[in-house]
């Protein structure tokens, strides 16, 4: 009889610990194809614009401003999605003019008018890696059909 009670307690304890651990896990937003596509397109556009930094900033000002606006839209979109804090933080890091990413690249380019190929290469690696992180965060999210399959409430 004691073994049966201990066995039941062990099962109850295991269930409670599992529920606790699941509740402590960070929540992840559902996969959003538009956000994924937006990140990929902005990566390509950004890296393409970086390659023009050996030309005068003034000649590219309009493209820079257009890209900055699109990046701000992506950040706002990421912030507005539920359980999407990590992606939103990465967008913020990418566009912040005080950080060594795309926002800072545009500041330096404007200040210096032209950037050397060596500086562009360094920024390219850092910016590409940041975009890759954002893209992998998006692609690693659950697809809506996976949420339905995994949810006992929806089934």
C-alpha cells in the first residue's frame, strides 16, 4: 500500500514539475511568413546598399532613407507581435545608430561621405550575422498548423 501511495506521489510530483518547467519556458511567437520574407528582403537590400558605400553618401541618401524606413517598419512589426521580444530586440540592435550594426554604418557613411572597402567588409559580416540571427529566429518558430497539432485545447 505504501508503494502505491509513493508511486502516485511520484507521478503527481513529475506532472507538477513538468507543468512548472513548461510555464517557465520563454514563449515563442508563431511563425509568420511575412516577417520571415521581410527579414530576408531587408537583408538583401541592406547588403546591396553597403556595397555602394565607396560612392558618396549624398548620391545614395534617398536609398538609405528608404531602407531606414523599411527597417523601422520591420522593427515595429516585430514589437507588435505577441511573444516576439527576442526578434524585436535583434531588430532594435540592428538599427540602433549607437551600436556597431546597420544604424551605425549609415552614421559613419554620412559623416565620412565614403567608406573604405575594409570597413565595409567588417560591417558586412556583422550586419549579415545579425540578419541571419533574425531570420533564424523567424524560421525556427512554430508554424500555425504545428500549434494546432500540439495544442490539446484546439484539437
